[in-house]
C-alpha cells in the first residue's frame, strides 16, 4: 500500500496529536513484532518481548483511546517514566523517549540475529537498525545510542525538522525488518508487514527531502 498523497506529519507540520499517535503506533508495532517472534516456531527464543520491555519506561495514550504502558524502575541507564498524551507531553524529555525506542529496536534486532535457531538472514540489525536509525541520541543519564554522526538529539531540545526525518527513518526500519521477516524461511510467519506496518501504522510521514512513508 502506498503512502497517502497528503502527509500527516512533515517538517513544516507536526501537531502534538499526530506526534503522540505515531509514537503509540511505533511502540505497539515494536512490541507486536516481539510478541510475534516469541510465538514463531522457527525461532528458539521466547523472551523477545520481555527483553525490549526491560529497556522502556513509558506510558503513551493515543487520541483514539489506545494506551501502551511499560513500567520499570529508574536506574543508572534507564530514565524515569515518560508519559505522552495528545494534550500534554514534555518535549524537553523527548530524547529520553527516543533513546528507549533506539534501545528496544536494537535489542530486538540483535537478539534475532543471534537466536540459537538462527533466522535465514542474520543481518536484521545491519539492515533495519544500523542503516535506518540514523542520528545519535543522548539521554538524561548520559548514555548515547545511534548511528552516524549527522545529528545528535539532546535533552531539552526539540529540532522539528530532524525529528520528522528521524520518525521517517524509524518507520523505514520497521518496514525493512517486516519485509525481511516475511521473505525469510525463518521466521516462519509471513504477515509481519501486513500486521505491524501496513495495518498498525496509519499515519504518513514526509521527510525533509520529500519522501513519504506510512499508510
């Protein structure tokens, strides 16, 4: 399915509602993919969801009443809980949330590459994380994750153009992972993209070069 002609999110237009709704979709897609891997008979590990949940500490409520909550104890590496709702979101803490998304996605991709019953491909991290999650993210604990040196997201700043470009890249990473999983003999299931990209990502993002992704 092609992205809709008129993007919901673009560098010159990013509403609070659309931002929070997209973050909700991203988190639920990552967790949905992890749960699907846990139940996929072609991979051995059954703790994908547990492992990604361990690096998140968030509550996100969408404008349609959806809610995703993953709570953990704050630590030297994990910030306190980040709460996002359509009418209230502390943008100064946005980088903490980005760091959690980077950490969860890298954790999932690395685990699949190293699964003791390995997938057909073992380059999920390279293709869906390293090549797609571009930019560095520094959280409030002083930890940095990411790829490349083009831009560093830091606490207290909300550079809209770079954030929209990053949201585009995150969706591109999720799509790339799902397409690869669907065509690999292992994992066995072939509906990762239809469930966790096409159906779950219902907003379209346009980046600063005019490319669009989403549904």
